[in-house]
C-alpha cells in the first residue's frame, strides 16, 4: 500500500513538472508571436511613411489600404503621422531632398 502511494506521488509530481514546462513553452511562443507582430507593424508604418513621402504635397491626410498618414507642411519638408488600422502610430519628419 505504501508503494502505491509513493508511485502516485511520483506520477503527480511528473505531471506537475510537465505542466510547468508546457506553460513556460507557451509563454515563450506567445512572446515570440508578439515580437513578430510588432516587427510587422513597424514595417507597415515605415511603408506608410515611404509612400506618403512621395504622395504628400500639402497639409492633408492620405489614406492607404493598411492605414493613413497625416501630412503637415513645415519650412523644411513635412511632419507626418502614420497610423495603422489597429491604432499603432509613428511620427516622422521628412525633409525635402
């Protein structure tokens, strides 16, 4: 009877350990997915700024399939704010070349 209890405790500890490993693995995968998503959003914001750099001619808001860019004329070029559909945004100052 004592041996059965010991085996039961070992099995429970093994299952608990496997659960902890699984939880840690899931957290790492979640972090990697968030990091990848942030990288993709940064690339999209950069693309919006590049597109608007060629398209802005005055104070205006340009709309693109992935978001919009608000352009404000300055004495040296444009101040731009790019915003994705999910709310992520970036500001940039683009000078005349």
